[in-house]
């Protein structure tokens, strides 16, 4: 008689098709078509390398089965099937017993220098996946403001969404899913697209039930164009919140090094406003390295200038200014290397990197150079910081 197995599955209702799990799986057990991302049960060995990179938790699903679901079956799903009643199969079909084994694997996957990121020790506890695609929360557009100059090479918007009487417990650094209207080429409703919240948890103004997003219009982008074209009074369906590690420490003694490009500035705007409201005396504890092509294409350039340098130490890098050499965030990091080096061995230092994935290698190389100049091994420093919840990367 066949024994039941625990099959690893991906929830198609929550999955945003970012394919981070596909890249992370060392066994190539995860594949996809134009609709769904699925796990091949004949290859998956529960190594769990895919768990940490998933931004929504869609990959944290298992069902007890007598016969694994095929790839063809999974590719045709619009939602996960219910757990089948296997009592008639005889033998031990205990879900709990199998869950213990999976829980142990998950715990192992989230440990170690190369494991998943961890939240800061003093961060507020995040709430995740309160609203899914079947029960989104409705928000009303309170404002839509262009952040970049009209002649800039990018149209970046600041969108304020009023949640009315709804409850959506989102923290700085978490993301919200936007459900654009319409259907994809397969006739299915569009899945959620994720955007980082750019306001503090208590709203654009203290104690207002709203949140803001920073969105760049992308050519052909189904969701970005939908958001950027929203008018005051329009209604939007939100899912989430998502993310449980890219969070701000609540300890005012901690120091933050924040590195970003473009709309990667969104969570750092929330971080800065949170500290301004709750830790006004925490001066000199935040460094921001912000890259854009020109000042005109840098979101929040004007408002950032009003934040005192003594509260938020700002380093701007512009790569397309006429008659000026190209400068990137990694160049600004190296310029400030003498000040950064002692921070790398300070247990209160947190590093955050957010923006385009292409920036990762350059930023990592800059930190490696700074560490080397201080007689440190960056790989060891970074591993220790990640293990203690002080190194955070969110790129796309």
C-alpha cells in the first residue's frame, strides 16, 4: 500500500510570478508557463532554498497526498485544491506528523549565513497576507502626484490611498499587492503586483488611515500604467501586506545605511518619517545613498532636501548629468568608506539595499572594498549581519 507524502505546492492565488523561487532552487524542481509557477514532486527534495526569496509566502504550501499532483494538473490550477480526506487509505496519514518534519526543514532553511534574511531584533511584529485576491481591501485614491520633472526621462508618481474604515496593518518596508482590472492573454484576472509602501505605518499624516506608494510608469506595464493614471476618487483593490524581514528596527540606538536607486527609495521614505515621528532625538543614525540619472529624475529630491543633514545624511549619485562624470551609489559608498568602515563591526548597524537588481553587484563590491581597507572580510561580515537580522536586500 502506498504511503502518503507531503507535496510541496505553490498557491496560484498569492503567487505574483516573480520567479524568484525558480532562480533559487538548486535542483531545478520549479518550472512555469505563462500562467502558473509549479513544483515537480519527482525532483523536489525539500531543501527549502526557495522559501526565503518568495515575497508573498505563496510557496509555503504543502498537502498530504497518496499520489502527487502532476505538473499538468498544477499548471491548470486557479487555486490550490483542498486537502483530500485520506482516512480510507489506511495507515498513518497524520498531517501533524508530516508537518513537524516540514517545520524542521523550514527552520533550517531560515538559518545560516547563506539562509533567508531575518527581521531586526527590535522590529515590530509584521502581519502578513490579511487580504488575498478573494478578499481584497478597497482603497480610494486620495492623491496622485508626479515626483519627477515633466521633462525627466522617468514618470514617477506618489500615490496616496485612503483605506477609509478598513484595517490594513502594514509596516514600513512591507509591500502591498495591487490588483489591476482586466484579464491577461489567457482570459484570467490579472494577479497582484507588489509595491513597497512609502509612508509610515500611521499614514501620510499621523493617525490617518492611508498609505502611499511610489510607482514608476513602465512602457507596456499593465499595473504601473493603471496606477499612474489613477484619478482622485478612483477605487483600488489591495492585497497583502507582504514581507516579514525588510523592516526598520525600533531601537533608536541602531544606525541605518540605506542604499537605493529610483523607486527603491520608497521604504526609506517610510523609515525616515517613522524615525522623525518616534525618534526625533536619533540624529546622526541614518545614511542614505540614493542614485538616479539626474536630479530631475530622482523621486522626492525636493522633500529630501528639507530633511536636516544632521538627521539624515544624504549622498546623491547622478549618472547622466551633462558635463559631469557618471557617478553611482557604489562610488558614493567608497567615498564615505572611512566613516562606514567602523560601522561594519558595530552590532547596532543595519544595512538596507533596495532598487534594481543590477545595482547589487556594484554595491556588494563597494562594501567588500571598504571592509578590506579595514582589515575585514566582507563575506564574513555580511554573513554575521544577515544572521543577526541586520543585512537586508530587496531588489527587482
